[in-house]
């Protein structure tokens, strides 16, 4: 099956710092999503970005599908940004691949 | 828009009993619903995929007789954990894909924390 690797596994920042999270995947994808899992377990959709670049406030994401990676940028980080960030992908072609495969996540801690 | 709810948010049950978890898409019809399981400090693992009106497709290693999935309508899917045991204690999360939108984006419910004593 498809492999999804996220880096770094852990990241500690001071409030106000910027960061870049990376997601590498091993095959062509129909779907790539970034999520933030808050302390209560809720997965919050950040971006649906199988290709291209999107921005939403302090967050932006870029997926280079031909090179099989995606980046999530967090600028001017706040303590409320703390939590686990997941990248998840779905293979092109559907069928038995018609499902999201999650990376192991990046645990972000933003200190005041 | 694209809100998915789950009920209950947490449940404690005794070993040997069954527990039903509901997943609803509140403001859209779902082509497909998915059930995931997450252990502490781990990633999400897909358990099964269900389409309205048809049998669920289970991932390898998931016992279909233990984890019963019913997708009765385009807005409701249920997961029943039968004869629960302590090792079934976990965080269960459902997701849904919007019908007819032409994208593959999934939306997730808030999860249900199951503790089996």
C-alpha cells in the first residue's frame, strides 16, 4: 500500500515562531488532506490539497504532486496551535485504494 | 457546513456487553462513511468503509462479526462493538464523504471514547 511519512515527529516552538511540516508519499494521489487533532481528539480539516497551494490565515499548504510531497506552513504560532498534525492521502484509481491513509503525525507544542 | 456528529462522545461498558455508536452527517448526504480506530499517541487506522444500502468493506485484520457496521441512510452509519472486551477500549472516529460534490475530501466526527471494564 501507499506509504505516508511525516516529519518531524515532534516539534517544540516558542509562541510567535514559524514552522514547516512535511509529508512525503509514495504514489500518485487523488486526495491529500491536512488535519489538526485537538486535545479532545477532534480532527479539524485544515486543507484539502491534492495539488497546488492554499492559504487560510496563518496557515498555508503546498502540494507538489509530481514530486510526491506536501508542506504545511504555520506562521506566528500560537499556543492554541498545539496538537497533532496529520497528513492523509488517498491513492489515484479508487477501488481497494478508495480510502485515506494517515501518516504518523507531527506533535507540535507551542510554549508561551 | 460539512458537519459530522457522533454519539455518544464517551461510553463505559462492562466486558461482554455490546455498544452502539452513531455517526451522522448533519448538513449533507454522504456517499461513503468510514470508521477509524485510534490508540493513544498513535495514528488513525481505517477499520471499514460503508456505502448506503450495501455491506461494509472491512480492512484486513478487523473482525466483521465483532464490529458490526450498518449504513441505513445517506446521513447515518452505526458501529456496534459486540461482546466488548477491555482490548476493544479505544477512540473510534467516523468520517464521511459528501455525495455529489465531485471531490474526495473527508469530514470527521468528534470521536467516541470507549472504555470496557
